[in-house]
């Protein structure tokens, strides 16, 4: 089996233990700021701009579920 890892060069991926392990495998570099390669980023961006401070986790979950159901398909494409 051939494994290929992608990494974004963020802090967890640059830790010495990670780098030592990755010396023995093929690694594809991956931009950590590339929404065109990671479509879910468009969705998170849309949610991030609409979410309001929540009193507790249950309220936050309710807000996110409501926003998710009502996501604009045009804006997420």
C-alpha cells in the first residue's frame, strides 16, 4: 500500500516529531490558505460571519444547525 500525506505547514505539522516521521514518507505540500482546493472553507467563512456569541454550547449548536440548513447554495459553490 502506498501512503501519501498532505501537510499545510501549520504548527502541528511542523513539530519535530512530525518532521522526523515524515522524512520516511512521500509528502505533498498543501497551502493552508487555499479555499479553492478546500471547498468547505467557503462554508466555514459564511458561517463565521453569521454566527453570534452564544450563552452555552447547546445554543451554539442550535445556531449552527439553523445556519447550516439555510446556507446559500450560490455562495458556497
